[in-house]
């Protein structure tokens, strides 16, 4: 079974070791700020994970926390202050934020050179224009995993389930750059299995446990399971792992697949943002 597992932890470890070396040679310490609004429990866990990961490679981590009834202008002023602070090289808004705020409006206040989640309209536009900018961490992590396991994408049928700004949409562009043939499915897609059965590579980012089972895939498919769901006290993905394992060529486990790579790509983006803000070659 092990030879079928795409080991995100192992892959991450290697990239993090290289980043640590690179960071130790930088003229100053990169600093990352994670802005949280409200008290979403999962977000608090993710923030602690990011803090640990950042500090393990030599990045200074700051957690800025606002209560969920905070005046929008106070958040905007804080972002502007961080934009102007030369010590701060990376800024991210921890998602999701409470519904009363306009997520994209707040994100767009982040300096694009410090936008380590790649979600400002500037970086989003650059991505789809094929220009160099900061790219969303999870899609970047998916591509790194596929590269690490030598998954050839050229002229392969890639089916993505999920069309969020955070995951599905950036993946379209990154996969196009690899000359893949791409289909994208969503909640209005009928007969999902008819689409997924065509996939040479199936990428699932929905947030719905057991959405995909063995009857919905062809033999030898590569599956990237991005979903994170809590089921009976355990973390599981969107794919019924035990059902599909005999049919797949490769699969990411949950946990231990895409998750660690997402955090690693954040660290990677902090180094890139450091270079951008200090006008160094990237
Ligand atoms: N591992 C990681 O590092 C990582 C990072 C980011 C996200 N995630 C996880 O990935 C999942 C997706 O995250 P997200 O932020 O992209 O979520 P999202 O914004 O809620 O998007 C979910 C997408 O799934 C589609 N969808 C919903 N039900 C469906 C169904 N029954 N069949 C087909 N498509 C369906 C939605 O379609 P519509 O557009 O039509 O609504 C939407 O495009 C979540 O579980 C999240 O926790 C993991």
C-alpha cells in the first residue's frame, strides 16, 4: 500500500530543510503576520500549526486577533500599518472570517508583495496573466506534490471538484501551464461519477466526506484529496480512502497529504515575499 501513498509530510520536510538554510542566509529575519477575526476553532488550530512551522524554519510569527464585532476600519488601519512596517514581509487574513465582513475587500488592502496567500486581486490577476506573483498555497502545494511524484500532466485528463477562489480556480491555471486537459465540477454538476470516471488525475476540494468511492473512478487514477472533514473524532478527506485504494495508482492520505504541503508553501511564499519587499531576485 505504501508505494501508492503521496507522502506530503516527507515532501514537506525536504522543502522545509532547504527553506531553513535559505532563511539563515538572509540579511534579516522574515516576519509573518496572521490576522484572525473572531474565534473559529479550526482557525485557531491552523494558526498554531503555522506558528510552529514558521518558527521551525526561522520565520518570526505574529498573531493579530480581533473580536468578531470589530469595526472594519480598525482592521483596514492595521493592515495598512503592517504594509508600511518594513520588518513585516508577509501578511495573511485567516479564513474564514465572520460573514458580516467582505473577505475580498479586506484582502485587497494587503500589499501584493506581502500577500503570502496570493489572494489579492493583483496577485490573482497576475496568476491568470501568467505573470510572476504570489500564488495561493494549497494549489501550489498540489503542483509540488505531483512534480515530486513525477506525475505527468501533459494531455492528461484532470478533473477538479470544487471551484473556490482559494483552491479550484488557481489550480485551473497552474494545471494549464502543465498542458493538462481540465474539467471542473461543482455543486450544480449532475452525475458527478460520469465526470470523475474520465479522470487520469482527480483533485477533490469540497469538504464532504466519502464524496468519492471506487465506483466513480477508473483504474490507475492519481487522486489528490484536499478535503478536510471531522468524522467521529477523526480527520478525513473527501475520498473514501479504503474503498478506492485498490484501484488507484497514487493517492494523498488525509491527514498527511496536501495539508502539510499547504503550510510548507506558505513558508515558501514568506521567503518570496521577503525577497519582493527587499527588492532581491526571486
Ligand atoms: N488540505 C489543505 O491544506 C486545505 C486547504 C484549503 C482547503 N481545504 C479543504 O478543502 C475543502 C474545500 O475548501 P474550499 O475553501 O475550496 O471550500 P469552498 O469554498 O466551500 O468550496 C467548495 C466547493 O465544492 C463544491 N461542492 C460542494 N458540494 C459539492 C458536491 N456535492 N459535489 C461537487 N462539488 C461540490 C462547491 O460548489 P459551488 O461552487 O457550486 O458552491 C465549491 O466549489 C474543505 O474541506 C477545506 O477544509 C484543505
